[in-house]
């Protein structure tokens, strides 16, 4: 596909391989063909990104002629990349991450996408100096969980929703007057931004299913189409990179903070996930509630019952608890229900009005979550549920907060409590691995200490832009 910038036209084929090719190397012929396409498209710079434990996108780049080296040998990187803290003010050292050692960042060339200005973007993974996958790599961990799904005979598709708030270039509010949630007026007022967004995403090979004004002032949402898990997480990172570039072209800043402004709506990062085994959808066509197959019911049960232990992964920043409350459609309760937007897990049914198929929407996730770990968590919980034939909890078909006696547990909105739940979770060790849990906890605890005495208003200002690319 092609992308047109203000200076010249670029052409770059993305997804050169049918599936991401790491940890092995692409062939010499494939890399030579890629080099030709880079040169023909005028690509001069390749930017490779990782997402750290704080959910922040980090990057290294090389001249385009070094694409083969970026893939085969990788670039040197301190192990502290996975111990950097949310605002760049600290490093959360662990027993495994200190001042010594080195890792290699290797580019996934099959996922390269042109992002304008003669630049191509691609995801990277951590490897050690002997060429082995690093156990602290989030994208590598998701790759492992995907392999587990393949062994179990479960095919998975993941769709993503990204909520964001447009600001001025200093990070302050754009709109001082009335905002109409889901209104046509605010959408059309930014029509040049949105049409540029669609052109930019199309040029990068990333379709957009829908875009609309959201509930909060200056808040919008885009939906990305279903894709295999690794590609879906890559798409979230690419989308955030592209959104930042489009916003900048129109004189806007952009915030993915779970609470950009005190008293305002928070940003979510919902995931939609569906499962198929032996050609049969697991979430429809069965005899269980709303047509769930037995394995689908167990997958749903595994997710619902396991989520409380993973809130530090999915929504664990110092601001996340302020979003994760009742009445906000953030999925604050550890329950499920058909089309229930107050449940942490919403079952979206296939109907004549929406024949695309039944899926599960996990609503409690916010943009401070590492997208690779978010997908790995949800998929890992589903697979454990299927493996153990987990029981499906009773459906909650009403607003959970309206039930007398509070029988439906709330997900933790206290970052300290969420961190302790993760620390004591045997499931987290199984799904994410000890190295990632250790690193993520170190970062979350550093955040807790750093912002323990910071007023909420000051915290929203300090962190408003850190999750933007």
C-alpha cells in the first residue's frame, strides 16, 4: 500500500510474512526483497518500539539500510528498559535488572509499516547476547501464550478500542463550553483531523472500523478490526504512534491517560476476543447461557474469576483507580453479562443486527497497560479456564451496583492492593512468568511511592501525556 506525505509518495508492503517470524531469522532473500521495497518507497529511517512495564512506548531507530542488522543482530539495550518508571524519573531495579548486562532489540521485519516522512515503524523484541528470547520481554511472552493456544487447538482473534482525549499542544483542555457525548457536532468540528486519521491509518495498512466522539469532553474512540493476538497488540502500538503524529499535524496534543482531567471521563483500552476450535466458535451455537459452548463458558469463567489478580497489569497505574469506578462503564465489577457495560466482561452476542459473531469485551483495561501483556493476560486466563473446565459464574444481568448487599465483588481501585494481589498470584506466574511479574511489580511499587503524597490534580497534569507516542 502507499502513503502520501507532504513531500513525496512512499510505498511499503507490510506483513511481508504470513505470521511474525521471530525468534528465528528471516531469510536473506526476504530481507533483500524488503530492502528493495524500502529504497523504492523512499524510506530513510526505521523506528522500532517496545512497550515497557509502565505502559510507555520506547523506541530505537536505524537508517533504513541497516534493516537486516536490526533484525539479525539487533541493537544493544540495557535490561533497565523494562524497569523504567512512568515519568522517566526513576528506574525500578530488581534482582534480575541492575546496572550490568546487555540485551539485544531485534526488529520484526514482517510487520513494518510506513508512517510518513520517509519513516517506517516496526515492533521489536528483547533477546539475550546468545540470541535466546529474554524472559522479561512482553511481546515475547505474548508469543508464548499464543503458542499455548495453538497447542490447545484454539484460534483467537482480538479487536481493540482506543479512547483518547485531544488537548492543545501544552496539554490543556481544548473545549471550554458544552460537549455533546457521541455528538455529530464535536466529530464534525474535528473533521480534518478524522479524515487525516483515516488516510494515515489506511496508508499504514491498519484499517479503522469506526471512529466517533466519546462521552468525555474532547474524547474520541477508534475501533480496530479483529486480528491474531500478536498482530492485534502490534496494531494498538502502531495506532497510538499514528494518532500522535496526526494530532501533531493539526496542532493538537493527545492523551491516553486513564484520567486526563479531574472530574472528566477516563480513557479505556477495551479488548474484544473470540475463540474457535475445530472450526466451531466457542461463544455461540451451544447449549449454555446465550449459546455458549462448554469450552466457551469455561473460557469466560476463567477470565471473570482471574481478572482480580491482574488489575495491576490491566489498570494498575496511580491514576487507574480513579477511572475504575461504578457508573462509568469502565467494567469495575468482577462479573459478566450479556451486553452489560458495567460488568468487567461483557458478552457481545451475534444477532441479525450484528452478524459478525459473538465475542467477549474486557472493559476494565486502560491505556496504561502494556498491550502485549493485556492480551497475554486475557488469553492466558481463557486458556486456563478451558484447561480446567472452569465453572461459569452466574450472569449479572443488571447494574451490579444496584444489587442490595453488594454481592458482586468490585475490582480493586487501590493500586497498592492491586499490586499485592498480583504478587500473591500463582496464575500470574504461570501466565506472565516470574521475570515479568517481578519487573512489573517493581515499577508499580515505585509509582506508588513516588506519587503517594501527590494531589490528584497535580498527578493528572504530570502524567497526562506520558502514554502518548
